[in-house]
């Protein structure tokens, strides 16, 4: 019974159902605030997808990820508010800036391994925060940036309103999920995963560690920059707190809960936690009393997260029933068990 | 095939490998034995490019690979396995093997974005190579099993297959039979013979003397980083220096 339900979730059509639900969400929501919360969650989900590329697939715990989100947001904010650019050129510039900075930071920090890399990037993240807070000539310091341009609309579409901007963000989220699935399925994704399994083994397989790690790093920071740029365009105010290291740790939580290294983990984790947080709003600070133990239990008993645990369970069940592999093989020539999760 | 000249590796003041010269012939099983800490794994790391030697030369089919990076050496045809192989536990055996052929492919991020013909062809080739390697090590039936559900011996075979998927000319096997039972050891020995029969050169580090003496064409003995003997199993077995330095009082049991 459970297995049949699981198979239904993994059916190729499920992703279209999911997409249809996302498209219909503004109509189903009881008020505009819910649409707004959902759009914000989508933005974070995009950033978490980036985090998943470098940390989930490539295995490098990048604690500066939130910093790159802030850089993307500030790039759009400063270029539109201070230099009078339109949103879209600033948006492209934000992507380029985060990619270039990602390359530079990656080229230095990826010389370090494991914990040392994590500690180094934690420092980078904090330095980014300090720069945003203290470099007043450039960033306006603690008061933040106001007067950010909204994304330019077309025809009757005005991205100053919540619902159009929701669809804009949804569009980018779908693109990011699609692109990530491409990476994950491809030899490139397999290369990243080989590096996660171990530097020594990957290297012995002829994989250029530095080149591939930097590539994964740049992809991840560009995702973060994209999310940040959309954030600036939607909220239209940014402050140094957007670069707070806390956001990085929130993203780690989203990823761990959803399922690290899986395609739908970032989405499940981010949406799940954002909505749980919303519904526990009335508890204010005390909601951590519920959250803390919940996370501990999850990490102990479901280290693969929601998505990872589900996929593993489904795979084993299918193997036990002796129907999984053959069916999977027939479905597509370029199929893998992991790929099945595209359909989740 | 593989020629090593006066190879030395210093870690601080310690000579992990000290002035070792040896030649391993093509299409043979070459074994490296020695007590723990003799520098066997370091020797492998030097050949495969993980460590840079302090002095000496390494020639692979006449090509100087002494200062080459690990991934270059791999591309030239040196495959290897490790004492422990960390694989992707919750992915299938086949999925773990596909990346083995990555070094023979060229697709980059752009190919991924546009899903180019080249990428598709290369992925197909990598998948076929993985299946071929899996067939070679006799694990085709476990293709769709998660690594986490594999036995120790199956993991060893997967590690072999992964090295084979890189299309190597020579494979360096670091304690391939550690932690498997005697019958399975026998099976792995057969597999190594099969590799040689298929044109590969095998180098292995191993502590299981029964197995080594049975399959090796040539044995090199290291002790404290120095080569103290080399020759056929028969020669090494009867070499008094080896008995003294390595086999010691366990000589009878080991032989």
C-alpha cells in the first residue's frame, strides 16, 4: 500500500501535478500574504539548490553561501538605487558578479579540505557581512538600501504586485530545478559526487579536483546570486542582516531536512520548514523548543532527509519485490535509480 | 612497463621510501610485500602521483611521470584501488561505476545545459564501459543493488571494476584481499589472473602470503622504506634477508 503510494509519487507525471499546484497556488491561497510567503520560500529554495550543488553533490561545506546571496541582492540594490540601472541589466550583472567572486573565493578556499574549508568559508561569510555593515560609502552601512527597482514588466504584467512576481520567481525556480536535474544526471554531476566520496579516489579516476570543485562552487554561488537578485527585486529593501551568517545555517537546515544531495530535497526542506515556521509563528521565540528536538530526531533517525529516506526505502522495497530494476531499465536507456527522483 | 629509478620520499626527516629501483614487467602480477610501515602504500602514492617524490624517476612505458599530477597519471593508464573504498552508499553499483570512464570524456557545463550530442554519446559510452567492467568482475547480477547492501567482497569487486572502467594499462591494488574470507580471497586471486590474461599489468600490496606466493610473477620486499629483496616467490621465500627482516619467526607459518 505504502509502496504503491510511493510509486505514484515517483510517477513521471507527478512533477507536472506539482507544477500545476504551484501555478494554481495564488488562486488556492486564502490571502495575498500566503502567496508572498510562498514566493519568499521559492527564493530561498533557489539558494538552497545552489548550496546542494557544492555541499550536497560535491561534498564541500561552503559556509559563505548566505554571503553570496547577499552579494547578489546588494548588486541589484546598489546598481538600481544608486546608479540608476534598470532591474534586468542589474540582474545579469548580479549573476556575473557572484560568478566571478565565486571563482576568486573558490580558487583560494578550495585549496583547503574538509573542516578547514568550512572554517575558511565561515570567515569569508562573516567578512562579507562585515563589509556590508561597515563599508558605508558603498553599501549605505546599517541603514541598508532603499529605492530598489522592481523587475521591469511587460504589457499588463507589473512585477510590483505580489502575484506576478510570484510567477516570475516560480519561473526561475523551475528553471533551476530543471538545470540541476540535468547536472545531477550527467557525467558532470557524477564527477561532483565522486569528489564527495573522496578526493583520493576521485583523483585516481583521473578527475581534476580543483577544476571541478571550482566549477561546482561557481555554479552554487551563481544560484545564490540569482536568489539574492530576485529577493532584492521583490522585497525592494536590503540590509546587512540579509548577509547574516544565520541564513547560511537556515539553508543547511532546509537541506538536511529535505535530503542532502537529492534533487527534490532543497524544495521539500525549504517549503516544509518555511511553512512550519509560519504556522508556529504564534509561539514566537519558543518555537525553537519544538524545532530543536525535531531536528535532532531527524538527523539521528533520517540522516538522508525526507527525500533521501524515501528514495532509499522505495529502492529497497522495489528490489525486495524484484520489480524495480527491470522496470526502471525499460523506462529509459539513460536511466538510473537516482534519476527516478526527478519524478518525485 | 613500469620502471622506477632511485625513488626516495622524505617526510620531514623520515625516509618513507629510500632509493628504491625496480622494474615491473608488462602482463605480470607484481607483488610488493613488507611489514607495516615499510612504505608500500607510499610507494603506490608516488607512482600514482598523490605524492611527489623527493628524488628519483618513475617511467611508465618510457614516459616520465615523476612529477605528474594524479589525474594525469590516471589518464595515462594507471588505475588503482585503495585499502578502503568510499563509495556512494545509497546509489546503485552501476551508478557508482559510470564515473569511472569520466577521464576519457570531454563534456563540460555547456554540454550539460544544451544536452549536446557529445554528452549523450559519452554518457552512453561511460554506461557501457561500467557494464563491461561489472561483467568482468562478475557482478552483473548486483548492478542495481545499493552499495550499502553489498558484502565486503562485492565492494572489493566494485572497487576493481571502478579502476577497470578507467581503461588502465596497469592497476595498483592496495591490499585487495584484506577483510575477506579465504574462499573469497581465492576468487579475487582468480580475478587478478584474469586481468593479466586480458593484457593488464597488476601491482599489488598484500599481506596474505598464501595468495601472493600462489599468483605473483615477481615480488619486491620493502622494509623501512628500502628494497631488501626482489625475485620470484621461490627466490624471495628462501632469501635469508627476507626471512630475517620480515618473516622472522613466523617464517614457517607464512611460507
